[in-house]
C-alpha cells in the first residue's frame, strides 16, 4: 500500500513532517524502509499545540539520529493575510525547496493520502477549473526557476483509517490538529462529507479513474489540435471552435501562455471561460484585454495575441 515504486534508495529526499498522524506514518515508514532523507518541519505558531508538534517530530528524529530542520514563522508575518492556507502552503514549500537546494536533491515527499486524493477531486469539481490531473498525482513537477523540483506522494493508496490503525498498533505518537475539522475552510467542509458518507469513497475512486482516462484522451487530442489551430501568436478560430468545450479552453490556455511566457499559468483564474465567450461571439472584430501587458485582437477567422503596449497609443 505504501508506494515504494516512485522512490529510490540511492536518492535523498526532503520529508515534510508536521507531527500529525499522516506525516508521522510517513516518517516512520521511510525510516523503517531504509530511505535517505532530511526531515523538514514548519512551525507557524498559530495553535497552542504548535510547539508540541515541533517537539514531537524533533524527539522522533533525535531518537533515531535523523537530520531535522525547523522553520519558524512568526504570527506577525500573517496577521494581515486573508487566505492563510494558501499563504502557509507557499511558505512551507518555499522552505522545502530551499532545503532541497541545500541538500542537493530535487525530491520532496509529502504525506497526502487517499482521503486527501478524494477531497481534492471534490474541490476540483466544485471549482470547475482546468486540471492537469483529477485528484492528486503520485509525482508532480513543482515550479522553481532555479531547478526542477518534484513532489512525491507515496501514501495515496492508504486511507486515514489505515494510517491511524498502524500508528496505534505500533505506538507511534502524533498530534491531531483540531482545526482540520472545523468548518472554517472549504477543504474541511469537503472532508466532513467524506467522513459522513464513507461508502461514497469507492464510487469516487472509480469516478476519478474514469475522469483521468478521459483526460489522457483529451491531452492526446490537444497535441494534435495545437498543430492545426495555433500558429505562433495566431489562433485559427474556424478550426478552434469545432472542438469540445474543454478542448477549446485547453487550447486557449496553451496558446496564451506560450505567447506570454506563462504569465497566465494559473488554471484557477476565471479568465478562460470569459476569453472563450468573447472569441465565439458574433462580433468579428474585438480586442480582449488580458492584462496591462497583453491583449487579444480578434479579426475573424483569426485571433492574434499581442503586447498591449502596441495598441495603447
């Protein structure tokens, strides 16, 4: 159930360990299986138990003589932050990347498990965004200008229940973050749905599998259509609009980012449906402002992506 196939004992890994059940399971398994790794912990000092989390992880590492690094985040750093989860995630992964660079490795391992996989899928469906993978992938590249970094998830086949059962049987200590179950974040609300309806998990897994199979077919079609529809900064609208709604959006995403040096790489921004709406409108000529730097000039049957500065005078 622990996915060793994506790991290599000749490599060194950065382990993101919080002190919760999932990460303590990961830490114990990685140690017992004999992998080379460095333990990374982030203390946000947000909860009363924050220092206990750090001390727990530190003690485990001291017991087995494992390299341990802790990053301290002070409350004043996020006192004005509106989306703490997103901010904290960036801080955490920035620290992991810095440590990876220091230790001359490009692999970070996190403790996402089966329930996280299902939660992510449900959130993706609610947000209706373009996705690279439905649910969580066992290995993904992480954007870093300095070097290629990969995030690995060897626990995706294990449920929360299985993880906790292992910890209890082997007397592995951990600390529960109670805020994970408070309805203060959308993910927490989604998590509670899975707890309330455990039988739904099998259905969701089948659904995810089918969705990812369809996504792979779409990606193959995308490669073919790119050659027929996109010509440098120009988009052939006549051919483009014959595609399925999802494929049209993916073509737009590719075309825009290819010509803007990935300035619009975030799939979460709601710009793609709006661009699509403008391009399929009956107006043969129209300018679509993307940002202060870029705009699309539509002159049917072509759309051209240009630097907006050339139109500003």
